[in-house]
C-alpha cells in the first residue's frame, strides 16, 4: 500500500497555487449551497455537484490533471 502511495505522490507534483485552491474551494461551497437551497435542480444540480466535487478534490490535493496535460502550473517553483 505504501508503494502505491509513493507512486501517486511522485506522479502528482503540486501545480496549483494557494489562490487557485481557495477559488476552487469557494466554487465547491457555492455549488453545495445552490443545491441545498434548491437554486438549481435536476440534471444541472448533479452536474454542478460533480464539478464541485472535482474542484474540492483538486484543491485538497493541490494537483490538477488538466493543468498537467496542458503544461500549466500556477504554483510557485521551489528554489533549489
């Protein structure tokens, strides 16, 4: 199990800045609030909750797979 965790840790370098993480968390929170207060319903609600969950996971992991595909990085580079 530790081997798999090590693989994922090495493969997922942080590529999201703190500001980006905060914005993603706020978007997740807004999606949940909109769902609970029934501002949205039906398929749109579930799609928004799904996107909000992706935003939450990427903000908690500090890693966005789409950023990696396009070579983007909003995180500060560590000094050697």
